[in-house]
C-alpha cells in the first residue's frame, strides 16, 4: 500500500495536502498527495476527524435507544441505515416485520436511494465544474424530503423505522404523492442527462478517469455502484433479498470500464430502477399490522448476527453480538464508504491533480460513515 | 475443511442460518488462503474483533467472507490473547489493510505482516484502545479535568 513518506522524495516530487477543509472532499477528509509535477504518484487518506465512537456508544444503549444513532452515520441516507439496523436486530430476535411494514420500508428506502444519488450527482457535477445540475437535483430531492417529513416529521435524520416494523401508519395521500413524484421524476432524469451525458466537458473530465478493474474492486472489497460500474453484476437486493425486494422486478445496471463516467451512468440508471420499484410497490401495499409483536423490552437470545443491505453507497452491514441482556454486547458497522474509500489510492495513481476531485466525488463517500 | 486442517479447525456451527467456523489463530493465514482459493470466498466483507475480557484469550477476531460464485457467506473466528500477534491477511485480501488498522486502533490487536500498522480513526498520540471493554468512557474525561483544571470532575 501507499505510504506517503515525507522524507523520501524524488528530485521533482512534492507533497500536497488536500483538506480536511477542502470543499470538494465532501466533509473532513484529508488527502496527502505525492506529486510529480501534475501527476499523482502516491496518496494517503487521513480520516477520523468525524469519529464519534458510534460502536462504543452502542454498548451503552439499549437496542431501541441505539437506533437513532445509526441515522447519523450516512446522514444523507438515514433511512437505509435504519433499515439495516432494524432488520439486523429483528434477525437477532428471530422475528420479522409484517408484510405491510416491509413494503413501506422498501418504498421509503428506494426514495432515499434516489435522494442520496441526487445529492451525489449535484455535488459531483459541481466539483467538476458543472454548476447547473445541483439546483435541479436539490429541487427533486426536496420533494422526497417532504414525503419523509410528512411521514415521520424529520427530513434528514429520520429514524423512520422501528425494530419490528414501523411506528407510524402512512399518511393520507402517501401513495398519490409518491406516484406524483415518480411520474414527474422520469422526465427529470432525462433532463439531467441532457445537461451531462453528452456534454463534451463532462465526458472529457470523466471518461478514463479513475479506472478500477473488476479484479481490483473485488480485492479491495468495493461494493455498490462502484463495483457495478466495473462490470460485476451484483446487488444485494437481488443476491440476498431483504425487506420486500423479492416481489419486484428491476434491473441491475452495469458497465464495463469502471471509470468515473461509467459510475455516473450506473447511478443514473439506478435512479430509474428505484423509481420503477417505488411505482410497483405503491400499486399494492398489503393491509395489516405494521408492527410485529416483540414486546417493549428487547432481550435477544445470546448469539450473533451479520445482516447487510444494499445501501446507496454499497453493502452496509451490521454485525451484532448479544449476550442476552437489553444492551448489545458489540455492534460493528460495516461501512461502505470507509471500505470504498480505500480504493481511492488505486484510482488516483497516475491521475492529474484536477482529477483527484473527480475521483473523490465518484466514490460517493460520506465522512460521517467513514469515521463513524 | 476439517479433513484438510484437522485440529486447526476447532468448531463449525450454525447460528440463525449463518455458517461460523472457529479456527486456531496460528492457522488464520493458511485457512484464509484456502477459503479464497478453494472455497471461492473471493471477497473479505469485514474484519473486526469482539472483546471478552474474562476469557483467557480475550479477543475474537472475526472475518466475514462472501463468495460471488456461490452467493454464500462464511464467518471465520479465531481466539487471540492480548499480546498474541495475529497474522495479517492483507496479502490475501488487500481490503484488510484498513480493516486491520481499525482493529488495531480500537482493540490493540497487532497484525503481523501488515505493511503499515498504525492508528486510523483515533489521533496518533491516543492512549488506550477505545473498544476494549475495560476502556471506561468517563475515566478519560475525569482524568483530563483533574490534570488540566485541578478539580474533581462532576461526571
């Protein structure tokens, strides 16, 4: 692995620090770059600025009390974090959410995926110099956040789900609002595409930049859209279905080159697929209870469980060990951003400094999740 | 696998439909290699540890593996004592680099053969290993107050 040593430098080499306050590092990521002229010859990511000790906190909270904390990891996809945690604890308890809850969870999680991808698209394009898309992306994201707000009262750190199901019934007109958003959204994605997909500057800045081959991606543990852009057709929603994904038809978009442009195309297509899943799901939300009978005090039998979901950024896993008490003995979060970020060095070597910004953006990291 | 490695594979069990294999920590690297090359577990999903301070060998080192061809998961576990170096699996799965660093950072487990074992989330000069069970979250705060303010902390 790269070790950017400051003592051993070639005659033309310099060390450049980027961040932690650099705007295009999307938070507090510091990257130490070793440069030969404009070329990156080595890099090291320095992280931990946002470390809050989430895993330690978990050991001092009850299972329900810890649920809101997970929203603060990947804070642009709080709903997905909550889904993973709730399902992991349910698996530990040996129970399952009722069908109605599972379908509502699926709808909200897919809307969250669209919101997360929109935020990524807007900021990523902004980093590269396309100023326009961010306004459109936030406009559509706002619609999704409004649905969240109406559903559970919060927009960002939603805590939308509870262990065992849902706390709230859907509000009146929920299906219609989701449908209205989805109907409108298909036209919107086309609109973004007219701005970027064949834009010469966009193509020039993203094609061939930050290439990650499928072998490298697997060796580096990369998951999510980054892996699919490298040509591996793997999505946990299909491979090991959870929530209600086994009921819906959707495609897993893949590309072959694994460059920044491919990752862009994959995420755009994923938004379309998420929209289709939402449309299928609202067609038929089963009636019935929204909460499983689990009791007020949760004492899962001793044992351990690993449960993972396809979060917008990749495989988000929870490894929870129970010792039979009301508090988890250990909660380990498998953060997709953290692990995908490790592949940054592979993608950045040989690139120009200006491309580093594109490469950080294309991995789609959230530092709250990297540092936890 | 039991046949292949004999005593090194201590126990294989199923917990809530998940396959878990307990192995001897000395054989971690060869068993990992075997899992990757023969059992097709090509991706290391996660590497972490659990602290059981009352046990003679206090740490569980836990590897979560995934196989693309088989669409299966496997969990490897090994017991390690506090001062026992664990062999690094970085050569087998490069993703282990940061995961082992985090494990070292949080538990103080030393991975032998790791290219650059140093803290990753905590500052370099940090004392102690936060995720150990005997690491008290209040102690550090009270110590700081005592040292820097000269009073007893009210926490």
